[in-house]
């Protein structure tokens, strides 16, 4: 009888141990499975965003420049004429990629400004090498000031800019867009259309982006002054810039969105391909690119 009790007790003990081991094994399998699942999600994570197809041209010209923007999670990739430029607002890192040569440059906005300034000065020195020494330095300073937006005395005084919501709407690339007019010193400088149907600012902070561009500000025109105005930046937050017409004394320059797609992107879309070689900015061969 005692033997039977011991046998039953031993059987129950073994059964409990087996259950404990089985449950432990199940937990390990479950944890292992979840780990694999989360690793898979991490490696294949996708972010909601937008693809914007844009074209620019001078009024009356048949030649058009085409650009594609990928926008998601505070990142913007611009693809134009064989060059890919990635702006990461979270890290303040800018990457310039030449897929045709499998090379890239990457750095902060400050580092890019310095690199562009150095390249600009080197190019200018090459152009002025045959100018007599007594004139060369004055010409060099004049052109550098002009290219960097400083201009002559008085040109950088505060601009009298007025932004007007015209209340007129137009469908552009299938989206309702509101027309605005920007007057500078009482002259119509630019017309542009914003679509509130595309809340791109949720994915990419256009105000921070404009400030980043202003920080670089090498070889850029005085347009950055009135494009940095509070009213202009506030309007940019309301939707996607669908079209703009820049007015000058001689012509009009038109930029317009031809197509917009909402899409989930993998993180790799905004990453540098692993086999690409990092180079100095001066080694980027922009002149060798073909459209």
C-alpha cells in the first residue's frame, strides 16, 4: 500500500516536472518567436509618407526639370538629375549620393556650408586666374558677396513683403489648392498654391527645413529672406506646396506638382547603400552627371 502511495506520489512529481519543463519550453519558444518577429519588424519597418513628383520650367520653354521627393518621418529625399540628397531633420544630417558612381558625402548643415563655400571659392579662383593680380582680389570679393546673397550696400535692407490669401481655389494634380500672392516692395514677386488635403507637415517640418536651408545659404539668392518670413512659413504648415510662379523682370519661372502618392516607406529608402564609398565634397563629380 505504501509502495503504491510512493508510486503515485512519484508519478505526480514527475508529471509536475514534465508540465513545468513543457511550459518553460513553450515560453522559450514563444519568446524566441516574438524576438524573431520583432527583429523582422525592425528590419522591415515602414513609415507612412508621400512621394511628390514635381516639374519646373521657364514660361514658354519646352525644357523641364523633373524632381521626385520622398517624405516621411522627418526625412526628405530629393532625386534630381542623377543626384540623391537626403535631409534628416532629427539628426541635422545631410547626405548627397551619386548612384552612378556609388559614392556619397554626408555631414551636418554647417559642414555642408563650409564644403560648398570652399568649392565655390576654388571654382572662382580658377575662373579668375588669368585676371591681373591688382584686380583679382576685388573681383573675387565682389562675386563671393554676390553669390552668397550679400550684394551691394543697401540691398539687404529689410524687405517690405506682403502675403495675401486670394481666396481663389484651383485643382492641381487632383487636389484642391488655395492661391496666395506674395508682394515684395509692392511688386508681385510670387504666386503659389497650397493644398490642405495633403498634410505633409505631419511627416516633415517645413519650418525647420527652411531654417536649415537658410543656415547653408551658399550661392542662394535673396529669395531666402522673404521665404523665411513668419507669415510665409505659417502658410507652408497648412499643406503641400502644389505650384508656384516666380515673377522676374524678364520672365516667369513655374514649379508645379504633377502627381502625389501616399506610401509606406522602408527605412532603407532614406539610407545610404552599404557598398557605397564615402568621399570628400570636392570629389563629388556633379559635372559628369547626365540627365
